[in-house]
C-alpha cells in the first residue's frame, strides 16, 4: 500500500471523527447543566483531545483496511450501458 492511499484514508477518518466529536461536545456542554457555566472550556477540551487522539488512530486504521480499499479506482463502463455507436 502506498503512503498516499494511507494518507487519504487517514484524513477521511480523521475529519469525520472530529466532526462527530465536536458535535457531541457542543451538545454535551449545552445540555448538561453542570457543564453550562464553562461550556466554552469543555467544548475546547473535548475537541482538543480528539484532535490528538484520533491522529494516530486514523493513521493505523489505514493499514488495517482490506486490500480492496487500497486499490485505486478505475473508471469503467457500466455493464448496463450500451456500447457506443456512430449512428445518431
């Protein structure tokens, strides 16, 4: 597997997980009354921790995926489409 493919998988996983964690942090900090006075602090803490925790996790995940994910996508004609002709 090339480093480029592994990096693409890691970036996809990294951004997706951080979006979910940030959303969960906002909900938790605004819905739980004990966290509400320092909501900005707790949102920053949870988001900051997720930035550092998910980076190595995402990099390791790229190597664990099946080999089918490592192959580059190749544009192919659909088997359902007709063969191109010169007639109009």
